[in-house]
């Protein structure tokens, strides 16, 4: 009676012998993927055909550790290059169907007597390993993609609060785009950390790139100014647009008692850089 080990080796040899025919059958099964093979190779250096043979051998030989490692490797590669998951799913399912065609051909060629229990045992072993590969692939893809998104999110958050030092004690925070409650929370956190780390004494917040702000955001700006004051940092507001000023006036609000205001960033820079230079060299006064 043939052992399972003998069977694995025979099936492996059969598949290697029919490698070219296997590829042709696989490409006919994966109609939507076959035209993307060269593109995927170029984008992510992922050789779908060689990887298909590798997966098949891991499944046939029941090499679980290599199968899991390969699934993790593939998950990271596809997540890194943002490749379409639908292509991956179609490709693996095409591999499954093609493998079963050749397992059937192997049985016919070897004229192996196959009882029902034997067939279901083989079906379970093969399909379980392919499903295991897919599950691990999707878990790794999702986990790594979340890490990439989180990293990109932190990068965007840092870029959205660019504190630029002008002198040892004066820095600028140029704000552009829209500010919502989420971004205002980020601004508060980054500004307070930056003021403490950089020992900023004067922070010029330039709003010339902001067209409008709702009241929740304006109130949050007041809190940021108060937080800076507690840390010994004076805030100078520049570039307020007429729409924002009008909104403040209608609500009876003003930055007057909380921060100094200047019409333009250039005016604030001229005044505060000169003031900082005079502090450092009193003979210039």
C-alpha cells in the first residue's frame, strides 16, 4: 500500500512534468487576471505564475509553515502596492480549480483505485490548505494595510501642523485648507508639544490660507491660545479673512484679549524678528 509521502512525491512529480500545460489551463481559468500579469509583475515585482506553482507545491506537500510564511509575504506585497484583492481571490480560486483538474488527471494516469473515503480525505487536505493560505493572506493584508494607513495618517497630521522656526524664540504656524473639529484637536496637540519642545516664546498663527471656520473650531482656537499662554508663549494671529472676522463680530467674539493680531504675516515677521534681534543685542536699540 502506497504511503501518503509516496503519493505526495508522485503528485509533485506529475505536476512538475505538466508545468507548461498547468500554466496554460490556469490562465484560461483566470480570465480577468491573465491580462494583468505583466502589470502586476512591473508594479510589485510579483510573479503570479511562479507563485502559483509555489502555492500548489506547498498545498500538495502539506507544508503548513512555508504556506503561512508565503501567505504573509504575499499579503504584505499586495498591501504595499495596493493591488486589487479581487484579482488575488480570482487567481487563487483559479489555482484551486486547475489543481483539481490535474489531480483528476493524475488519478486517471496512475489508474489508482480511489475509494470514497480516500477522495474526501484528499479533498479536505487540499482545500483546507488553500483556504488557510487565503485566510492568512487576507489577515496579513488587512493588518499591514492598517499600519500603512496609520503611518500615512500620522504623516498627514504632522504635515498639517507645520511649525516653522524663524528665530530661536519665534516660530510660524501657517494654516491652510479647511479646519474641522478633528483637525483642530490635532493642531492643539501638535502646537502644545511643539511649543514645549522648541521653547517657543512667540508663535505666529497665520490664517491667510483659511477661507472659513465654524464656531466650534474658533472656540478651539481660543483654547489653543489659552494653552500657549499657560506655557509662556505669546500668540500672534495674522491673515484673518473678512468672512471669519465678520463671523467673530456677529458672535461678539474677539482675539483682542487673548492674542495680538496683525494684518499680514509679513508685518508680524518684520516686527517680531526685529524685536527678537533687539533682545539678543541690546546695542541695536
